[in-house]
């Protein structure tokens, strides 16, 4: 596993870096971004927060717009932002060029249907291949947290809930909370997973949460002025599922906030502190 | 003077807004962005920091990438980010489509040469027309600060130094400090102002600083790993000019930092506090 360094920017006493590597899981070249806080140069192996971005994003949106580096530098957290789908020649996209399916819209699952099954395996990439690479090449520990936005909020919830013990902390911004029951999720799941809705359950945060064995506390922020709130995101379905089984979910509805990175930037500090508190526990 | 609201995003308890208006100075429609901190809804008229962006930027770069809203919300500072040149049909750009002249590269001066003189009057727009508009329509006081990056750092220095009394605070990130003596400046000045270098002096921060009557303290941050440092930016020329006349300039060379917004984000808090301290003085 080799890692090609693409760029390096000093940031809050640490480094923002972009890398490229060959992904065997996705069968294509992938890029990702890392923020290494100043503590990374002091020999300590640091905890890592994985950030999963939303539809149409790449590794760049979060690093450029969330303003997370300041607090990560204070807390000694490494940040890792993968891309949102496989990319490159030979990777099929939506035949009509839609922005909510295919390239930039991998939905953090393992596709079972053709022609998607060969490359669209973002779950295994995010949960297994990328952390193995990060832990082999960078000064990080095996203490992992995961968060994300919108499609990436769904991804964070599903990756953590499907893999008990793999993450120590979990949060999300405006997640697609019940994808089996919203247009974005139905479009993606029916193509990646096929028409049998029974198979969708294994990728739906509400269903997974209802059967969770590890009860990792979840912090969710949701803007009340988010235009996708009622049709696509449905955080109240997650709340109902959590209350039914006594799952520790904190859902904060933020008046006036929308779906943009202006919303994320306003509350990222709370999320980083939520993660650091869990990741730093002995 | 009417102001068309284009978008509005809640941010750190305040509002990020984008507006469009007809500029009589530039003879075209212009867009700009404003951050209104939470205090703007409490009836107080707030001080304003004008931010001038660099080559190729629009009003969006600073608002999305600098992470300035958090501290502006704390300090009760309004932020205003204009575009970097006139725009639209009928506004001439560089005939060869260069990124360092014409559209996105107005250099914050008043052009005297054709075909630029009609639209390229960014100095008067930034110093007079835009503040008049802001002060007529938004809950702001006449306490103004100015800052910027690269070409916008040059702009901030020149706007303040040419107009004593108009600004109460001044700073810059990696400014083009001596444009009459660097390739970017020579290209722009020779076209906008003509070949007579004597006329360039009135738009060069080093020359203006040497003759300044009002000695507004200047904070400048400059990354030492900035690839434009020696050929284009030349902050040491500004330092020499300041020392020759006892002008209060603080030039901070930041090891490892480059020319990107990762650099700006790392030090924007210091600049906002520098401005607020002066703007809040009785």
C-alpha cells in the first residue's frame, strides 16, 4: 500500500495534506485529505475522526469550509476526509448525469447490483481499507470516531451501527436518517442494492439503531430551516427509533439553520469536543 | 440605491447574506457578501470590517474558507466582502483570458486607460460607493476597518493610506506590498494606468506609506513558505519603508505557511481582534 502525497498546507500549527492511493476495495485510484494537528509531530499516536461528506462533495469541502482545524489542533485530533464515491475511468456514473446517484453519491454502502457492485463498495473502503492505510502510514492510534453530513451523516451512522466496537464516538449533521423511506435513499438503494426492500434494512440507520447491541451515544445537529428536512432527512424517525429502545441520542434542532457548511461550521466545535471526550477516555 | 438579497444563511447566531446591486461607479451589476453578527439584531449600529480578496476570487472565498464568522460573532463585527473586479456583459476582460488581469483582478485602483477606465474603478467602489450602500441599508456605524489578502492586501493598504481618516484599523495577509516593482503589479499598472511609472506611485503601498500623514498601525501576516513571497509580494520592502519613517508596522513571518486560505484561517482571529480593538475605541 503506497500513499502519494499530493499537497501539504500548514494549518493551525499542523498540516492539511491530500493523498492519492490505489484502492483494492473500490478498484480505482482514490484521493483523501488529512488534517494532522501539531501533536502529530511529537511522537504520540493520536485518535482519528473520520468525516463523511454529502452528495456531490469530494475530500475538499469539509477541509476548506467547516473550520474544524482550529479545534482539532487544540484537542489533538487527526481528521480524515475521504471522497464520496469511487472515481475515475471505468467507474460508471449515473447514465443521465444525476448528482444524487453514482459519482459523488456512493452512499457508503456495498453495492450488490450490476454495474455498480465492482466499484461501489464505499462501506468497506471507509470502515476497513482506509483506516488500515491511515494506521499504517500516519501517527494515529486505533481510536476512531466517525461523523458526517447529509448522505455522510447516514454513512457515519450506518458504518458505526453495523460495526460495533470499531468506533468509540459517533455524531452527524443533518443525516439522511431513514434512507429506505425517502426519495434520495429509495433511488440509491433500489439501484445499488436492487428492488428487494428487505435487503435495504441492513443500510438504514433507523433499523440498525433499533437492533444495536453497542449503544454509542450519538450527537445529531439538524437545521430547522433545512429545505431537505421533511422530505429527505427525517431525523424524527431516528428519534422515535432511539426512544423505542432507549438508545442515547441527542438530537438538537437548530432554529434558522439550513443545509450548508455555514450550519456545519457553526456547530463543528461541539461535535469535535463530543468526539474528543470519548476518544480520549482511558 | 436598491439592494437585492440573493441568499441568506444562518451562521454562528448571525447571518451570512449575499446581495446584488447596480454600481454607478463601475457601471455594472455587482454582488457582495455580508456577515451580520447576532448583535445586528439588537439595534446597535456595529463597526464594519471590509475584506478585499485576491486574484481570481469573488465575494465567496473569504466567507466560505476563512472561518471568520465565529470571532466576528463574538466581537460584534460586521464583515463585508466585495467582488475583486467589475463583472458582466460589456465589462472587458484580459484579451487572452489571463487570471492576473481584468476580470477577478481589478487591483483596487481607478483605471485611467482605455478600454478599462469606464468600469475598472474598484478603489472608488470599495472606498465610497459600497460603504455608502452598506451604511444606508444595514445596521452599521461609520467605524470602518479594512483588510485583505494578496492583491486584496495591496488594496487594503492602498485604500487606507490614500484616504486618511476613512478607516480606523488596517491589516493585510501576504499583501502585494510594492506592486510597481513586481510582475503582477507591473502588468496591471501598465495597462490600467499606462506606461508612465510616475502615475503608479499613487497606488503603491510602499510609496504611500513613506508619505503617510495618518499613522494607522498595520498588522501584516506573511507565510514564509508562500511561493509568491520573493517575486511578487515583497513585504520586506514595506518593512524598510515603514522603518524609514517610523511607521507602526507589525510584520509577522509565519514559518511553513503558504499563500492559501489554510494560512488565512490560521491567523484571521488575530486580525479580527486587532481590528476590533481599534474599532471599539471610544
